[in-house]
C-alpha cells in the first residue's frame, strides 16, 4: 500500500505511548474496509516488537466528529455467497482478537460516531473513553440493514454491559449517548472533548481492577438474571417472545442475534464467535438484508440532493401559521432539531396555549430520555414566541402555513401574511390533498409558494413531501428541502397532483381493505394480515389513529381526479354519518382493562355479517389489499409525480410504514416480476 493510500498513522511519544490514528483521506468520516485490515495489523506487528518500551496504545480518529462510523456496507453487496460474507466476519473477528490479546493496554479514544464495526473494535480494547459531545454516540445498528454485528459484537457487548442491555441495544440498533454509555459501563470514562487525550493516557496507566465495574447492586441484578442457567433461560425466552411479537418473524437478523448471544453464554466465547460468523454470512445475502440495504442507499443518496438546481436561501427565523397539532408539531421540530427561532400565529388564545404546551411536552420527553440536556430544553423552548396577530412576521425568512384543509381559508391566511413578509421570503403550505397551484392562485407572488406535506405526528414521522407547482422558483424548492432536512426529515420532491404521492397510493389500499370488510372479512383479521405482512399497523387501526374525517376528505378529491378506480367504497361516509371520528369512536373500542377490540356495531352499521377465514388466506388477503397500492405507485412514476423508483420506495417506507424488509412498492413489484 503506497503512502498516499495510508489510512492509519502511528507515532510513539516520549512517554512510550503509541498514538494509532485512523483517518481516511478525502472522506468526512471513517469506515472500515477489508483492505485496511492488513495495514492496521502491520502497525500492531511493529508496536508489538517494541512492547518492552511501550506503555500502551491509544486508538483514535483524525476526523473532526467521527471515530469509526461502521463498516462499509458496499462490501456486502460485493459478496456473491454466504461463504464470502462469512469470511469478512472472520477477518473482523481476528483483528478484534488481536487488539484484545495485545501485550500492552489498548485504549479507544472516542469522539463522534462509534458505530457497528467501530464499536466492535472499541470493545476489543482494554478500555474506552469518550467525549460528552452531542456528536458522540455509540451502538451496534447492524440489525437495521438486516445483519448482525459480525466482528465479535454479539459476544463482547453482553460481557461488557450485560446480556439484557446488550440485547436491547443490538435488537433495536438504537444509538447510545455518552451519559448512558458511562452509566452502562460501555465506556470507562466520559470527559469534555479537550480532555480526551489526557483521559486516554490515564486509562493506560490504570490497572484493570481500577477501571469501571458495575456497582454491587447492579452486579447482584446481573447475576440473578444472567449469571445462572435459570435466569439466562428466562431472559432469553422473554426477549425472544417480545421480539417475535414485534417483528412477526419478518426480520431474521433479530432471531440470529438472540441465538448468537445464547450460544456465547451457554457454550463459551469461541462457540459464540463461530455462530456469529456463520449467521452473518447467511444474513448478508438474504433478500431481507438486500431490501434494507436498498433503503439505506436511498436514504444516503437523498441526503445529498437539493431538490432543484439552485442554492437554498439562508433561514434564520421561521413563521408558522396555525396552532393545531400540525402547526405545533412543525414548531416543535423547528425550535428543537432545526434550532430556529419560530414565531407562531393563531387568533385563538386556547390554540396558542395548546401549541406551547405541545412543544414543551415534546422537549420534556427528549430531556427525560437524555437526548438533550435541561439547559438545551430550556433554550429550545425559549425559541418559540406566540402571537394572535401578524406582528413579528416582517423579520422571518420563511413561513409555513398549517391551517385547516379549506382552500378559501388558506387563500385568506396566506394573502394576509404575504403583506407582512419581507421581499423574497419563502411561503410554504402544509396540505395533504389540495393542489398547490390552486393554493397559489390567491398570492401576489405565486412563485414563492411551495407545498410541504408533513405527516402526523410531525415529530415522529420522518417523511416530508415537497411539492412545487409549475411556477415555483428553484431556490424556493431548494430552501424547502433544506428546511425539512434541518428539521430531521427525509424530504422527497413530488409532483403537484391530487393526493401527491403518499396519499395517492394509500387511498386504493384503504379502499380495498374497506371492500374486504363489506364482503364479510372481519376488521381485526384484515389488520392482523397486514401487520403480518410487515406494516406497523393495519388499515383500520391507521384510520382510527389519523382520524376518519381526515381520510374521508381526501377520497372525493382523488375520485374527481382519477375516476372510478378511486371511487370510495362508502364505508368512511357511513362511519362519519354515525358520528365516528376514529379517535374517540371508530372501528375499534377500548376495553376497560386495556387494549382494544373491533366495535361489533360497525358491522351492523355497514350491513354485513363477518365470517372466518383459514390461516392460508391471510397472506393472500394482505397481497390483495396491497396490490392496488403497487399499481398506483407505478402510475405515479409514469405520471411524473415521483422522479424515480428509489423515491417511490423511500416515500412509501417513511410515509406510510411500508415494510422496510420488503424494500418498497417498486422492489416488491420487481421481485414478483
């Protein structure tokens, strides 16, 4: 390997401490690749020859905010079979074994992302220190791309923080913040960034007995749960039960993670590594992993797109019109994630009060989870100001309107605010069904208007549809995309048409489910069939959650635009006529002891008698209901509503919870073909 291609550098200071630094030239973050292993092994060989004069090794990063963000998943795409993928895992395990058995202490000095293979390397070190910076986060998120930690993570993490905490981390792929990492014992020390090098040196001089170890009560708890055969058996059985309940068997990586942890606990570390490597190879070439990687690639590509051939405008202040759930949600992600001062206007004092309460509760939840510090929660709350008038809107750079889905109301509100906005300000309308060009008709400068379709609840749903109309300026589109991304969303630019993309493909799905009910299929059986297919909830659970009137408002718009194939079944209209809004009273009713059951009076209302179906019909039922969605997605591509199959798959997964392990409507259709 030439000097130009070197990614590791090593120097030994006067105190005998070796500084082994990982820094890939020309890249913003470090990722592990198979070709780098030979280089780091060579450095370790050289250092081992000097072990008599060596105090220890500090493994660090030359990047500003990245330790090691994981392994390069392109390596998995290049694998032609399970054996080739298994060999990658074995190579990673050997490197980690080398670090773990190095004759002098090795300390990982972590700042920034320490994920996947990066954390596995750190776990193999003698000790770990990390910064308390918000950029620092640790975790083993491999399950999110359909595989498991393949370089010893399934064995070392349970031994470091306990099987219960390790399984929770690996099965969810959740990132661990520095404070929690220190509390769990994942790191030995958490320090300010300026003290990272000093802390790493301090750990080198400490004996193993002086390093972090769980307190007495935690050690007793761990022994009771994991330190004996009965406790381990009960733990693994319960974790397996809950995991199957959540995944419904659709994500084989979760089952494999539990199997590997069990193998390590019951048969020893080496047997656990063998099980891990074999499972990694098998999972890497599975269709589920391929689909999940396609979503990862689509997400990565989306982050690089501006939405239009123009530079976005600078946004220093944001206005929001409407203090309802959508307006409050948009304000919450704007003051919190985007860090923008927000001026929220609503003529109702009660609406303003509720919006402020909503934002406060959102920030309190984040603070209680440890995602933000108390002073950050207070600072973000202070970014929100409220008004009944349009005072303060002369200083905003963009405004997002989030009033009711009523065209005359939107025309009036936007016309009023346009008079107050500075020249060149961006105007965005949040709508789920109204054509953007129709909304633009009421403006003096329609070229400054763009649609932003947020999904409810705003703070949890990752997708935003960005909808330009025919005369929207490119810089306005780019600014809308930039704003959505700053709010932590995945923006997809879609065409200005009835229902846009997500609602247009969702409508025939819901309509087909309604037709199945009218044919006598039980509501709960339909929902279960779609959950088994991979959706987070069934169609009728979804209708109850978003509100039946909301869905019913979109239906006639789509029917008018697309004719008989979008003709409503009539189910929603009958529910509304009966006073059912879905949230308080809908397809389901709450039981006194918790949970919900289908409301049997719905069948009488619809004039149908539900019948049973055998288990074999469940998959066919789900595919029947999903099929119209796949057809409509293809039509959206042909009509230019979406720019690519990739955008269509990404929007379906992030917007309506289309099963990620299936990759999206277009990937399902291509595999079926």
